[in-house]
């Protein structure tokens, strides 16, 4: 089991740790609310957050251990940013199968065209075609390889 866990890519491990960490903190907050306020309804949102994060973290862990994920690598060829805050909204990646359009859910730091990007997604992820691009909407983690350093999102 330990060997299989070590074989999971680092960006996916980071997502597993984050999910379980947020779940654990929300469980502690729920227990404190129950102890102090003695009201179950008040602690219910924290318990629901704990359940969601623990379940999602367990799904990523299970798919990582059973290798039910796909890693797609390619070079970033185009970046779309939001108008006002200039955050990364969509990235276009040149892969072996063609160009892939990936909407970004989280905040990504400085990303430049030409960076090598690896996307880890479940093997059951549906890939759609839109305007001659392959489009994916769900992924576990993104690994950005720059010339100087490496970033995991």
C-alpha cells in the first residue's frame, strides 16, 4: 500500500492532503460548536463540509491507488484571461491528439505560453469537441513545468 501511495503523482497527493486537511479542520470546528453551543443545527454546515471533503479526498486517493487517472501533457499555446483582474480563465494546450481547451477553476500564478503543463484527470472524464478544440471540464490537479521552477495547482 505504501508503494502504491508513493507512485501517485505529487500534484494529486497535494490535492488529497488539502481535501483531508480541510475536512479535518471542519470536523474540529463542528465538534467545538457542539461542545460550546450544544446545538446540532449550528454545526451541521461544518459536518457537511467534512463529509464532502473526506469523500472527495477518498475518491482521489482511491483513483490514485488503483491508477484510474489519466495524465495529459502538452505545451501551453494560448492563455485567456479575465478582463478586470487578469486572472487565467482558459488555457490551450497542444497535445498529441490536437489542441485541448481547459477552463481553470483555481487561481494560477504567472503562466506563460511555452510552459509544459500536465493535467491529471479521472479516466472517466468526458472530453468534448468545441470549435475544433478538445474541451475538458473536470480534473484533479494541474502541474506546470517552467524553465526555472515547477508549480502544482
